[in-house]
C-alpha cells in the first residue's frame, strides 16, 4: 500500500496527465469529426436560406474573423447556421471583407445540411487541401497532448506502486 509521501509525489503527474489526456483526446475527436464532415457535406441535400448577419469582427493582432448567420428550414423546422465552410476563419482584413461581401445581409443562399442532424449546416460544402492540412496538423498536436497525458498518468501510477527505494 503506498504511503502518503508516494501519493503526494504521484498526485501532480496524475492530475496534469488527466488534464493533458482529456484535452488532447477531446480536441483529437473534434478534429477527426471535422476532417470527416468536410467530404461528407459535399453529398448533403440543400435548401434555400437567407443571410441574417454578415460582418467582419476584430480579433487580436492583424487577423479578422468573418461572422455570418443565416436561417433556413428543413421539414418545417427553423434552423440557424454560422458555418461558411469547415475552416477556422481568422484571416487578413481584405480576405475577411471579400468573404463577407459574397454573403450580404438579406441574400438568398443555398444551405447544405446534414440529413441526420439538420441543425448542422454549411454554405460551402466539402473541404480543400488547406482545411485537411490544418486538421491533420492540429490532430498531430492533439495526439501529442494525449500521449503526454497518458505518459504522465503512467508515471504517476508507477510512482504509487513502485517498490520503496527505487
């Protein structure tokens, strides 16, 4: 049975390991979902929608965030979407303004929705090389966090049960 000193020594790696593994695992799952959602969305059905909000929001530094909100109906149910595509959309001001200009408030748009979950929708379905690359690189980083967390947990468990004097 481990003593109090061994428990205190193992506590930090166990806690930090759990946090790192949890964060890495969560981000990894979300990135895999995003990576799969892009190609699948190219085959989704579409309906007509209307742009309700279209603006460029300020972010830290030189990057800007295009912010869109659109409404659409599927089987009589109202939905609201915010995705233009599946990419994270921080970009230079000129690019953000050009993207927002393509979707002015009041414009009719074609909205592609997930038939299994109609609340998930996008204006530009599919994915491009840059989106896939970003998801893969993010996945590698998230996987590293997951592995680091698991290694820390392993170290903490080993510290608890290692024979005294080792």
